[in-house]
């Protein structure tokens, strides 16, 4: 699932994630649903998971 999600996320940037999920998941509706859910969650998270939580000196940010 991780590989499918990663590739679909890349494809989403190209506006073709739905077609990609349909192609790789085939008749597996559950896998396609999971992939769609992960893409939606990733889009809603924005850059939250990409933010650096450590200050430049290595201590937690905000300290």
C-alpha cells in the first residue's frame, strides 16, 4: 500500500491520481478506497508532516 500511496500522491500533483488508482487497484475496491483516503488525508495535512520540529541547534523548536 505504501508504494501505491507514494506513486498516487505523485500522480495527484499531475491531476491523474484517480486514474492511477483505478489502474493499479483494478477490481480491488477496498485498496482503491484506502488509497483515496490516504491521498485525502495527505492533502488535508498540508505541510504539517514536512515541518522541521527541531531548531537549528537541534533542540525542540519553541524552547
